[in-house]
C-alpha cells in the first residue's frame, strides 16, 4: 500500500465515525447524569451535540464523502464531493457506483481511480483516488465512498519525469558531440588547422555542458535543495551595473549596444549574487534573440511598494501561445537558435525562481516582430521611503510597456559603443598576454 493510499484509508476510518453519527442523528445511548464528564460539559457549553459536531466534520472535510445505498440513492454527500464532481443532481458518478456495487456484494474495500476528463481543451481534469467500504460490517445496506484529489502529486510526478527526460536529452547532445569531435581529432592529428577547428568545437561544447551543470545546480538550490543565504540590503544600481559588465563581451560580439537609465538609488532586500544572475540572464536572453546591431535597454522605476527592473529588446518577439511556457526548464521557442547561441534553456527558469525567492514576480510583455520586455518586480526595501513613488498605470498594461520603451529610447548608454568595446577588449587581451 502506498503512502497516499494509507493516508486515505486513515482519513476514511476517521470519517466513518462521523458518517455513522450523522446517519444515527442521536446517540445510541444517552449518558446518565452520573456519567457526565468534563469533555461532555465542554461540548454542552458550546451549544453543540457530539452528533452535530461530527456532522460538521463531514461537511467541512477536505476529503469528498458520499454515502450511497444498494438502490443507488445518495443518502449523504459533502461539499467537497460535489466540488470534485462525484455527485451531480443527486446522481453518483458511474465509476464510483460500479465500485460501490462490488463492495455491496463482496463486503471488501475497493480502491478506484476516479480521474476526470478536462471539461474543455487546454483545461486540466482532477486526478482522483477513491476508497469504497461498507458503512458497517453488521449492516450491508450502505457503503461510504471517500475521494481524495491527487492532482498535485500526479502533476509533480509528471514534472519530475519530464525533468529527468529533458536533462538526459540535453546532456546527451553535448556529450555525443564531444565524442564525435574527439574521433575527428584523432583522425586529423597530422593536420594542425583541422585539429584547431575541431578543438575549438570541443571547447565550445564543454563550456556549454559546464554552463548547463552550473545552472542546474543553481536551479536546484533555488528550489529548496539548499538553504538560501540571509538576505541583505542590495543597491539596485549595483545589480544593474554588474549585469552590464557580465554582458559586455556578448554585446560586443553581437554588435549590440546595451543602454540603461540614470542611477536610481533604489534598494531592495535580497541576495546580490542571485539578483545579478537574474538580470544578467535577462540581458543575455535579449542579446541572443535580437538582430545584430539592435539595441537592448535596462530601466528602473518604483511602482507603489515595488521596484521594477525592465529589460527591453527589439528582437524577434514571442508568440502569445509560447509566453506562458518560456519560464519552464529547457523550453525554447527556437531550439536551433538557442543552441547556436550556447543557451541551456534554464536561464528564464532561474529568473522565475530568483523572483519567487525574493517575494517578487517576473512579468513578460512581447509581440512578434516588435520585441519583448521582461520586468522583474521586487518589494522595495522598507527604509527606502524618500523615493518618489510612481502610482501610474498597471504594470501589465500596454501603456506601461510603452512607457518603458520611451524611457529606453531616452536612456544614456553607460556602456561605450560596440566598436570601442572591441578596442578595449583587444587592449585588455594584449595586457593579459604581456602579464603572462
């Protein structure tokens, strides 16, 4: 018997007592004055009889409870059973009645799968586990059906299976590629140019594999595998500046100028490393999915008791049907493009969990052919009371995203143009070479 089944049976045993009392309506025997106890006195003072209390327990039980007789008449049903669709218009679900008949005939407990089908396309049905037993071994007229909603457990199991399958597939790709490239290297050992070419590809695949493992560890940590560090007061301007620094080389290679608005002085409570990672992932995503030479911008604003950091691009955009899934692990709108840019499919999932761990949210506005705006919204640090508050339009409204884009258009670039970035990068490389 599984843990879920054992829990359901235990719940059934407790509820059976309540159902029996509800059907009896009164005590089988009344206590004498000599037998009154303090417990009975307390019940009397509450204005409820034990029978009424047990009826109430049945009514508010999180487990669906139905009592049915051998004529298929529903004698008792609680609100949870109706909510789960076990009884409609005093008619018992057909699967449940078939199970009840088996118990009426054999006297044995029966477990039954009562999973419901979705009522409409795109909706999810209930995953229901039912347990049927006689109301009393001495009375074969009634059976009790207990139903528990197992949907969350089923969903978590499906998520776990999908995750294992996705990880296996994603790890298989770079590992397989490195094996093929290693064979090619062995066959081309006498050709330096070919060796260099394949060697660079092996290095790229190994880096991609390393990034994936690093991000998987980070995601596991964010999902509770490890205790998160104590939160501290974090300067939002510092987070944005560090994210820009991390994105410098990628922006240079794509000939994309990453700009930002003026320093804000905003503060939030959080882990600076995680927040920098989140904004860096958003900027990296914007660069990866933007045409060469197009702009990417970062803006900051306070809205009520929230600080919003928005990353806007003028890239390919995301279709409406994909927008709810972009924060899933390994989900890619354009798989080929993601692999070409070295993406792991985990960046936005990490952003979502960073936001959740900081009591914040990540929002997306996107339109194909126009671009996207990802907005990380975090609670403002409580002592940050002297900053002007923007109580304008709703954060998800089109006007809000238009405002972000107007701000982005008027931003001053804290980073130098890509052409100068290349010069600085080359100079830095020469200095490092001299130091070596």
